[in-house]
C-alpha cells in the first residue's frame, strides 16, 4: 500500500513510516467498519497499530510517539478505498490507554480477521487490557461523550457536515459515533470489555442515527440518558481508581528488552 501523507515527530517521514511498519507488534481494523456501522462504498478504512521503537528513540534524542499515514495527500479528505493508518509507539500507546482514551482502548478488543498483524508481544499487550481499566476509564469516556454532545448542540464548535441530515440538519456520522462512545463506555464499565461489532439492538439504533432518520433532540436525549448511566456505573465501579502501573511498567520493560535483543533488531 502506497501512503502519500505521513505525519510524525521524526522529521524524516519515510524513516518514520519504516520504523512504524517494521517494528509493529499489533495492528487492527478500527473505525466504522469494526463497529459494524460502515456504509459500504462510502467509508474509508481506518487502521491502528502499536510498534516498539528502536533504542535510539527511547535512549537517544530522536523522537517518535506515533506515525499517521494516509493514502490521500495533505488537505484532501479520505474517501472510499482510502486508508488512514495510525501506529503508536508502545510507550505513547500505553500512556493514552492508561488515561482511558476510547480511541486507543479499542485496539485491545479487536479480534479475529480484524486483527491484521500481531506477534507474541502484540498478543501479550491485548491480554494486558484489564491492567489499564480503572475508574479513570469511565471518566474519560464520559469526558469524550460530553465534549461531543456540546459539539452537537453547537456549544463547543461547529460540527462537521460530511454526512448532513437533510431532514434534521446535523452530521449523522458524528452523532452516531457520539452515541456509540456512550454505549461502549457503559458496556466497558459493566463487563470489562467492548463488543466488536456493536451488539444489537444498539447497532441497529446507531445505524438509524447515521441514516438521519432520528431527530437531533431525540439523539441528544438518548446521549444524556447513556451519560447518566455511565456516570452511575463509574461511581459504583469496583475497579481501582487508576490503572495498574506496576503491571504495565513490567510489560513495557520486558517488551522493549526482548524486542531490542532479537537477532534481527536494528
């Protein structure tokens, strides 16, 4: 696959992409497709991965936190057949997951054919998911949900109009993903996992939202209800206040040492 746009802290963009791809331990399908919410023939393809940076990026002055690569040039939106790939360095990924980022946490729960690349360390990372879950996770989902709700209400900034409901006048894909985050946050706090694709009947309802057949006021009322449930579950959770840093650190130290000591390292 030929990427024409790369964005990374590494100034040599071609090198950044090589680092990301050659040192990848886990890569999976994310975005609308993995949620079961895509519109065939209209959506681009979103992939996310984790790589273990070479030693010079951890012990030296070079910087690599993530690499974003796109098949479209800068300034051009992705469309059908395009791919957006984001590969995080392991430390950056772990830091974001520890904070409860809904976007990053999703990779822990990708399974089956939606896992595009994985090795022993990638499997170990996915198995470590419980160590990242905490009350902070629920609060992070709630924060994302509230921010997107303010956007839908026009209180934060103008929402996108790429999928505008001609009947109700809102960005249907944005609204769908806002409600989805709430639904998945509730499931995560209840069960410790996220189902991919989204379970029924929630998936059918989310598809109705994307189709623009639901009034915005009705969607906002549903989001408010989901937010209240998410807040209740977070307060009542038996999860620890924060992630299990000792387990996470132990894995990071082991993973970097094992990767760098490979015969093919470098």
